[in-house]
């Protein structure tokens, strides 16, 4: 374990924002977690830092989980139950699954961050969400220091949301998750338009789907090592049919995706572009040229500058469409 005091958070967040924390614990051995929790009153759990924006220094302890390990717990002819430690890089795990011919997460290739953050956000992309393969999450309750395991039905998964972002926010440390993946005959999902256009059913494989997803993501999203960003900053809003008809009366080209009989998901990127923010820049902050959902740090932007820019986008869209965008990113 490495302990750093009054340390910079720049290398711990993909926005590359320079803020400090009182103390940072880089933890490989989770047996040390309970002692760390007991010794600190205010704690923030941090994985890959790919979904967080620091707007100020953190007056408390940050636990950066770095525990590693992937273990097959059960398997039969059709499926395999895999236990993955929170400190594993998510994309490395996806590639491991593909190498072993385990399916279900190939559409989630190249999502940044670590495994432990995946259920918090219920990560998803190209027609697949984590909940589709999720079995359980294990970890420690911060108040009682008791171990817990929550099954899928207990996690209250919804679009980019879970119990870990609500009732259990700042109350648990997820140390590992279990996923149930497929073996042999896979149920490939290429319903996303970009995948359909490039792939045909006769040539499908886990690797081909993963490779195409990676190409699409790389064409739309900047490498955070070169340009600070957290991927999609906002969630795609869900609106009712009445509001959809109202907007479509003025903007017939509005894309929409039916959720149920009265609710539709619309692209936040479309709203941002229609509101005049395509490639817009404001000093050290801007909108990425290939994907309006991505806010980028153009140099030495502060977290506050990035948040102010995001709030300008939100206010403009609310004024233009009477829609309140919600952040995917956790703002500290």
C-alpha cells in the first residue's frame, strides 16, 4: 500500500484536473480496507477516475482500489460465473473474456475505468448494459465494516443508475463483482446502427464485435492521456410522448428511441449540437469535435471551469427545449 499526503489528484482522474487530497491510499490488499476506514472520517472511493470531476480539493481520504484477480467460480456448457476484483481495468477484463470465448460484454469494449465502478454507473454501450450479465457485487459497508453481497435484483439498476448512486451512495466499498457470461453459442447484439452497418450475421464473433466497437469509440472519443475528458458528460434524456411530439413539430429530424408506450430516449448529443455547442470552446474547455457529449480539457482547465461550461450547456438546452440534462459524471 502506498500512502500520499497533500497529494495531487491529477494522475487519478481522466479529466487531468489538478486538485489535491488530504491523503490518498493506493490499496492492493483489501484486508487493509477496514483499518483505513476506521482511521478516517471522510472517504471517497476512486477507481480509474474516468467518471469524476474534481472542482475543488478533497478534504478527506481517497482510497484508490488496485486489487487484482479474475476467477471462474462455476461453469457449464452454456455459461460461466466469473468473479472480478474491483481494481482490474474494465477493458482488460473484456479482452480477457473474449480471449476465453466468454460472451456478453463485447459491446462494452474500451469503456474507460475499473471494474468496481461498473455497477455504480450500470455502464452501457451499443445496446448492452452491465445489468444484462450482472450477478452480484461484494464489498464492505463503511458504517458497520460488515461484508455485503448484493444480487442483481437488489441493485435497482436503471439507465446509468443503481442503488450505489442513491441509497448506498458513499456508504459502501465494492471490492469485486460477479458476472454470468455465455459460452459457446452466443447471443450477439448488433442492433446499434453503426454495428449493423459494418457486421453481418455470417461473420459474427466476439472479437469482431469488440474490434468494431473499439473502432467506433476511437473515432468518437479522445484518448484521455492526450486530451482530458470523462467520455460522455451527460446522460441521454428520457422524455414522454407529448414532449417528443412538441419538439418534433419544430425539429422533425430529432432521433428518438422508444422505451415504453409513453417514454422515449433522445440523444443529448443532438440537443447539444442543435443548441450551437458543436466544437465550441471557452478558454481551456471545449466540446470534442467528433462527439458533442464529450467535454474536453484543452490544457490546464480547472474543475470549476469545466463545470461552468457544462452548466452553460445545461442552461441553454433547458431554455431551448425545456429539458434538463443530467450529468453522468460525479461532480465533487
